[in-house]
C-alpha cells in the first residue's frame, strides 16, 4: 500500500518494526516530529516515550534503557549531536546498542534551523574522544530512511555499538509517496544473550578482538557494571596495560574488521562510462535525475549512491571505478567534506566537488553541466 509520509515518519515506523520500545528526546528542528510521532505510536503502551529536559538527558536515558535490555532510539540535529558527544563515548565504551538519528540542518552552531545541510558527515564519525570507529548511515529519502533505520538497529544489536543515521531537513520533513511493503528489508536482529554457565567470564569478555560480547542486562540476576572508564571483561576499572590494549583493540576491530559487511550502497554502472558520480544523502535525487537526462541524450554515465559513510565503503567505491573511468564527480550539501575523505581511496583519480551550503539543494542541471564540462577541476 502506497502512503504519503515524511522521512521522520518513516524512521518511526521502521524503528517500531525493528522492535524499538524506548525513545527519549528533546525538541529540535528538524527532528522534533520524530518525538511527536513516537508519542502517538506509543500511546497504546507498546513502548516508553520521554521528552527530556535537554539532549544530554535524552541520550543518557537511552543508554540506561538499552543496557537494561530495551531497543532505544534518540533523535536530534547538529547542535544536539554536539551535546550527545560525551555520552556517545560512554555508549562505545560500555558497548551499548543504540540508534541515534541526526536530522542535519545548515550549520555551524544554531545555523539555519529551517534550512537543509549535510555538514555533520565528519562530525558523526569523530564525535567521541579517541577516534574509535562508529557506524554511520545516510538516508536519501523516506524509503531509504525506512530501510536504513532497520539496518541501524540490526547493526547496533549485532555489534553492541551506537549507530548514527544521518538524515537532513529535506529528507526528514518532505512528504513522499512510499510503498513500505515493496521495500526489501533485512530480518530483524537481536543482541546475543549471555549464558550464566561455567564459561561466563563477564559482560565484556571476548576470545578474539573482533568478537562481540554476549549481552547481560543491568537489573538482572547477573552483576553488570556500566562505566565510561577503561575496564576489564568484568567491567572493573583497570590499570593493567595488557587489558587496556585488549579492550581498546576490540572497540576498533569489531567495527573496522567488518567494513565490507557494513557496506550499504546502490550502484548503477555503465561499463563504458568515463564519468562516475558518487553521492549520498540529499543529493541522490538530483543525481538520479541528472543521470537519466544524460542517458536520454546518449551519454554514458555511472552512479554510486553510498548509504554507509563510515566505515568507508572502499570495496564498493573501487568496484564502481571501471577501467574506463577518468572523472569522478561528487555533489555534497556541505563544503566538500566527504570528498576529502574519499580522495585517498580514489587516488590518482581526482574528485570534482560540487558544493552547496547555503541551505538550498543542488539541481540536476548543475550536475549535468559539471558532467558535460571536460575541464577537470
């Protein structure tokens, strides 16, 4: 059945389908309607919804709920993500399954509350101290917001990690016709429960660095310590350098070693095309229209839409660069942030950036013009 909905409504519908039963958040444009949609969705008692006094309280409550066994989600915008940052580090250290939706707007600071932008793509990756990897997905429209929300919950549950789903003002608030039943969805995943048998060594114990510790909820029969400080497999603070090395290596390896598994993308590759357009987020719609227009004119062109921004989908990117590709164009609703991240992956090919950061959208005509311009920027 086709429905007329916003990206924020799609996020809430998908979260509930994924088993989300706890939401805490503070109103902020353009994420506020996620909160109000959860108010309506949980009116029947199927879950808990809390409007907190600020963003710090919101993510703190979600971490507590998640560690008690709930599937939790919080949502904000760039200024709220700034306030989330310390607790995101806590969620990483405590290995807390948690989904964070960032409905981006023009920044920095308060920026343009009702203007679009996608300037949080680097901040989302490096939001917490230490630089440890964090899965970050990016929605392009209501349909991808729906699918990627379920993906975000599955990644959070399987790998015991916070996951950030990036949206934007236009994705979050624009109404689109979507057939949710036609969207191919993964099976819903849940965290692996612990076993109190003789082999139980603690709530953070792993055999190999990339292993995922089995989950024991706080408040249950098993003692579980939750701390943002460096700790051993039992959650006890430690100065043992071998245990410190093991814990921090684990936080790195459990994500980075699965970079290819975490890749989500859509590739439309013409094997004879000399130009490849790489996009993500709000630029995707314009890119698709531009590609269709150029192909109608008989021009060979390829497109790669990235839904996973971090870890970088290096395999998908390299596979999209066929032997004929000599130009890569990348439109972004920021100052060219992600193009800088991809340049080492694509070297010696240069990336021609199309940037817009005034709160407006990149047009298909702008993309067509750049693709038709033979001068390599």
